[in-house]
């Protein structure tokens, strides 16, 4: 989301918090409401289209959940079998012969 | 002569199991095998009495097919990252069915196609079973291969399985593309 405050992507206009009527937001422009001068932002008003874009970004790049939490019982069972070789009760001789060229 | 393509190849290889406690250490001819309860005990022992430059651990392993994930055209690194495969026959019927119907993203199904995969048993590539294989631990002749589109799917899923954060890479590429599109002509 670093681009959201990048002037190449979105312009900003600043208005004091004491102003009672804010400009109508337009797409691609953020209205920064300053509380104590330009150093302190009280709020930022954006157009609904920009908000939708922001929400999409949040969904795509949202907090990552460790993949392990989504593993199924089958995935775990297969992995445990494979880790100890218990999935192969015998050797796939035909395949091994192919590898050996015999 | 160019090196054979390894990425996607199915090869037979010696695959050791991941070492786990208790650890068994070979101390030399005529010596009993030492058993160390866990990594902390091992570290304390090393701290107390020092260690030889290296130890010989007794680790079980198996000859089994793996799918290679990397090419080594310059042969500069002898170790290759691979994914272990698992045979389906010891799983329950409903589990096998879920894998065949692609409802298990961790298990990439390889149907019984000896001409393509070189395997005579139904298997799945286990996305949770990343291994490194030394070139000398593989049989040189590949028995089969996954095609480019299969490898693309595996690559995408693997990034998720390894919790790799692709956001900075994707964001940088999107930004670069946007810059290209919005750059003034001329």
C-alpha cells in the first residue's frame, strides 16, 4: 500500500479540521484533514472507488496465516506415511528397472 | 553439450529421513552407538566437553522417487531441491478419492501413466515434503517428468506451503508495470 500516498498514484489536498464543509472527494484524490497543522492528520477522505481498491489490496495482501493451519487430515496422514517410508509396502520394481535401464 | 533438464524430472534417489531425537551417533569402530536424548542435551554435552569437528549420525532413509524442482545447467551446485512423493495405496479410500479429485492442495495427484511419469504405482507429489538431494544420491536416468503447466501449479502451491511472502515481489512488478503504462510517450 506504499503507493497510496505516492503522488504519482494519488494526489492530496489538505483542509483544516475546523472547516465545516469538505470538498467532494474525487477518484484518485485524497482529502487530508489536518488537526494541528500539516504535521498531524486527523482523517483522510477518499472516493469510494479508491476505498474499494484499498479493500482489494487488503484482501490480497492481508495478514498471512501460516499454511500449516490449513492442512487437512489427509495431507498430514500422507506426509507422515511418506516421512517414515510407510507408504511403500514394496518397491516399484518396474519403475526402478526403468531408472536402471535394465 | 547442454546438461539434461532436471526441473520436473522424476528420479529415484536415496532420501534420508529427517533426523529426530533421540539421536544416534556413531563414535567409531568398536565403540557403542551413543544415544543422545535431544538437541538440548547434545548442545550441553558439546558445551561441557567440546565436540569433534563433525559427528556421524545414524539416519534412516530409503530409495524412492522424487520430483526435482531445479535445473543445474552449469552444474555449480551438486545439491538439488526436490519434493518427495507418496504412494496412495496405504491411505484410506476416501483420502485417495479426495486426492484424485484435486481436493487436496498439498498432494498433487499423479495418475497411473507409466509412459509419462515412469511410475507403476499411483502417487502424489507431497508439497509438505521438501528435500535436498545430492547429485550422487540420484540415479542418473529420469523415469518420467512433470510438464511445464504441472510444474507451474506446483510452484504456486509451494510458495504458499512454505509461507513465502510474495507481496514485495508482486508489488514491485505491478509498480514497474504501472510505471511503464503511465510513462509519457516519447
